[in-house]
């Protein structure tokens, strides 16, 4: 797992720097390429000669070589690395990291690094427990830095407590874990997904709805969440469990769904409109159960708002995808909806395709955008969801 990985090992001025020699050795034995950056103070604790010999690379301390002026580029070093490991990390260094101080090469490299960063703090127990240190660690954690907790035991001061740098084997295992975590492709993105059938109340016991099961929309919400997105699922009537990592908001009527969607649209990166939204709702909902009379009855229906079209009018740079379920004139109808609702793409289902109808676990779709149409074979709804989220990713990366 670590074979061939590029690791920057940052060493700061702590007595635990002696363990950095073993750490470097373990990383090398695991097949990593290691480049060592030291703070000027770290040189007092372990010699550059030791670290250069073990890492088989020159040690970097200064911004440039005073002999010949050669520049040690923290930017290219940051780009080179798969992981930046600072071990030991003193209270001073982690305070500087938390506040963006950049007064040595180790710190400028931290600010330039695009790779995962891990730190192994080492200090006396009171320094470690101090509110300021804990505050700095919390700030670093919140930016994604992995903090490898120090152990408890005898400290250089002679006191006993928490502050000993974690053992090298444990640190290597943590680096391995960190590199094994695949960066999720949609981390930091927020999506709205509408799903299921809306219910339009006629009276307290009756409503107008449709056959949509919500399976397709729920599968898409789950897939977006699996890829790291923050997902709010605006759900009409379904009997489905909420997918892991998804926030579900129950929006039973078209009007509820409209209010919830428009409220959240400005803070979203995109929306997938899967819900089967009623186009008409009873003009009046009776407060009590309607009693039958002798003759026929009619209910006046009023148009609902088109949620997708409303979001499309205020689209900005956001992504908007919709669905079209058609029984005839499929392509022309889907293309008209693509344009009318200002969608980036539309997923067409035809009721004429077997295996693509309501409630089932399979679907057969065509994805249509302004450049044309791609037809896909019959697949599970989960596979279709992956296909749609792939398309979303390629639109976002365009
Ligand atoms: N949609 C919506 N709000 C509505 C109606 C539809 O957001 N009030 C969305 C659906 O979620 C879907 C797309 O618009 O993504 C197309 O829905 P569809 O019911 O196929 O089309 P309509 O626009 O309602 O047109 P028609 O019923 O005439 O086919």
C-alpha cells in the first residue's frame, strides 16, 4: 500500500525527534520515497546527516542554499508529496500551522501541500493539555489535518502523562490508513434531490397521487452521498429507508416540495429532480371528510408550480438535471422539457420499455443534453444512479 508513495517527513524541535530516524527507516522499508524537511531547531535534536543517510535524500531546512543560492521550492515539494507527515510536531509548530505562520520551510511546505497532512504531536503533558494547544489541534482537525494522538507515559521532563509522540509503527499505520482513504470526488458539494410521488389532499382522508415509488431518486441521493456530497432529499410519499449520509426532508405535497426546494437552491451546487410532482392540486382541501351525495361530483384542480422550471430560471452556475417519463413522442417531449426547464441534461424513461416502469428495481434510460442523446441498456436502478452521478461529475468538471 505504501510502496512508491512520496512522503515528506517534517521534523520539528522536540526530544522525540530521535524517533524520526526509526520512522524514516520504517517508511523506507515499506517502499516509500522520503524527503525530510527540518526546522532549524530540529537540527539540535537529530542531525541532518542521520536523516539524509536514512532517507537517501538531502535534508531541507532553509529556503535556499546559502553556498550557491539554490532555491528549495516548497511549492514543488508540496506537489510532489502523497502525504505530509510532521512527526514530531511541537506545540509551537502546530500553533503556527493553525494560524498560517510561514516562517520556515516546514511551514511554507505545509501551506503549499495539496496532499493529506498528518501530525504526531510531542510535548510535555501540561503543554498538550493546555486550552490553547487543544484549540489549535481542533482548528487543524477542522481543516482535515489528521492528528495522531500522543501516548501516555514517562516524558522527557520526568513527569508522566499524555504527550509522548506516538510510536513509529503506529504513525506508519496511520499514514497507510490516510493514503488508503480514497478522496471522495464530490466532497464539499451540496445537492438537492427530489424523489417520490407527491400527495395532493382532497380532504383529510383522500388525496391525489401517482405510481412513483421513489426508488430512482433515493438511489441517486445515496450515490451522491457515497461520493462525498452533502445531500438533502426532498421526499414525497415512499416506503423507502433514507440512504446513509443523506438528510431527508418530508415534503408530501407539490407546494411543500416547491417551498423546500426554492429555499435551499441558493446554497446548493446542483439538483436532480426525480420526483413525480403533481401538475394539478385540488383548488380547495375540505376541512372535513367529504360525504357522498346521490350524483357525480367534480373537483376543481389548480396548476402547481413547476419546481424544476423555477430552479432553472435562477440556475446561475449550478447543475440541474431532470427526468421525463413519457408514453409517446418520447424524444421530442424530453427535448422540449430540457429546454423549457433550462436543464443540463434530462433522463428519459419510456413507459414502452419493459423493465423501466414504476416500482421495479431496474430502469432503461436515455440521457439527453444539448449535444445529443446516449441510450443505455436495461440496468438496476443503482447502476443507473451511478451513471447519472458520473454525468453530473463530468458536467461539474467541465
Ligand atoms: N417537475 C417539477 N415540478 C413539477 C413538475 C415536474 O420539478 N411541478 C420535474 C420532474 O421532477 C421532472 C421534470 O420536471 O424532473 C419533468 O417532469 P414530468 O412530469 O415528466 O413533466 P411535466 O413538466 O410535468 O410535463 P407533462 O406532465 O406535461 O409531461
